[in-house]
């Protein structure tokens, strides 16, 4: 089995993190893998906010918890890095393109020995005033929809086993 397939099979969502920051070179490597995801007609409509600032990370966590109806919890499970993936809604394939970036980020993180998890509700987060203001403060204009957060950090829990794969999901037409 190639290393890549092994990485794909062994990646698991991590839901407990050490507070230690990841080196910037490692974060940048993971981001680069995300940026090389395919996109419909090669339009590259996806952007990434690489949040390592604790204050901003905590604000996003609070917003996310509010949307989930779980105030006071940290939906980012203590992860120190949050890569927010957003995509330009004007591009017809934006949702697919954004999801592929998310997948590349999570796989690249695993390859680098970094734990990750897709955290949802980015759409609702960036529909709110606070999310919109964050984009504006970064000079981001246009119709960007939040696709997901790829949280990153060093796992503070043992590696998990994958759930068994459901049966009857492949139909061979030979
Ligand atoms: C679209 C999507 C949204 C997800 N949202 C969350 C989330 O908000 N919180 C969370 O803990 N996990 C979230 N996950 C992670 C899934 O729960 C996880 O991928 C699934 O349970 C399979 O586990 P594995 O990633 O370890 O294989 C999300 C995954 C996807 C693909």
C-alpha cells in the first residue's frame, strides 16, 4: 500500500489537543497542500484564514458554540490553530472546491503528525456581523461562504480506530 493511501486510511478526527503551538513551517506546509486541491475549471475560489491568534481563535470558538447552542463549551477542543476555509459563492462548484481543500488540509496534517478535525458551522459564523467584520478587517471582499474549520494541534488523546465501514456502498458495474 502506498504511504498516501495508508495516511488516508489512518487519519482520524482528534477531539483533545495540547495547547502547544505548531511551528509556522508546518502550518504553511499543510496550507500549501490545501491550496493544491483541485477545483472546478481550475478557478481556485477557496481562501483560508490561518488563525493562530488566541484572542481571534477564542472569539470564533465562542461564536461557533453559540450557533451550536452550546455556550461555554469550546467546539475547537482546545486546538491552538484554526484554518477557516471559505469559498466564493459566485463560483458554481464552490462547495465541492471548499470541501476538497478541507480534505487536503486534514490529510496533510496527519502526514505531518498533526491532529485535525473538521468543525462545522462556518457558514453561519461568517453570516454573522462578527464574522463579516473579521473578513473586512483582512481586506476580504466578495461573497465568501464559510465551508468549514480545520482545527490543528498536537493530539492529547490516543489514536483512535476507525469505525467499521458500512457495507453495500460500492456497486461494481463491469
Ligand atoms: C462536514 C463535516 C462536518 C463535521 N463537523 C464536525 C463538528 O462540528 N464537530 C466535530 O467534532 N466533528 C465534526 N466532523 C468530524 C466527523 O464527526 C468525523 O469525521 C466522523 O465522525 C468520522 O470520524 P473520523 O474523521 O475520525 O474518521 C465533521 C466532519 C465533516 C465531514
